[in-house]
């Protein structure tokens, strides 16, 4: 019985080590995964596409520029990229522009996936029900058009 308990304890220890190693690999990618999930499932791309087509893209570009400026001033970059085996040396703001552009490309790809119907079962955006307001003079004023009105509203008798 003792060898079985020892094997179970070793299995549990190995499972724990595997979980810790897996989390160490996945946790740094969590913000990117959240970015993708947000733009894929939480945004109504039908409405956003209409807004971008009406000129909202200008605001999006300005937000991206502000992101680059703020991020570039707060955090200094590494200054080098490994691009297909070659080292590229770039400035801090160029590096941040590449990252922000990549985030925008991922955002637009998520929108393209949603608009293509890829995740139609998960993305149902029901429009809020609008209650129609009535502007009926009878119910508001409690009577006919002439009740309590003079000629000032144009509802009275014509002379």
C-alpha cells in the first residue's frame, strides 16, 4: 500500500509542477488574450464599423498617437527587434508605434472575424427597447383641442 501512496504523492507533485510551469508561460500573455476576447466578443462591430466609416477612424488614429506618445515617455524601449533572425535597432517611439499598430491590427482582425459570422453564436447584441413617447394633446391637456386654450396656440376657433 505504501508504494501506491508514494506514487500518488509523486503524481500530485508533478501535477503541481506542471501547473506552475504552465501558468508561468500563460500569465504574461493574459493581457493580449483579454484584448482579443474584448474586441471579439464585447464590441458590436456592426455599429462600430458604421461609426468608423462616418469619420470615427480619425478619433481612433488620434487615440493611437496618444498611446504611443504616453507609452514612449513613460517606458523606455529595448531598442532592438529580432526580425527573421536579423537584429533591427529602432528608436523608442518607433518601437511603441509598432506595438500599438499591432494592437490595432489585432483589434480590426477581431472585428473582421465577428463581422464574417465566425462567432455569431456567441455575439448577439440585442438592441435596447425604446419606449415611444406620445405627444397626444388629448391625454396631456385632458380634453379637446379647444379645452382651456385660446387662439394663442392656433387651436381655437377661427374668426
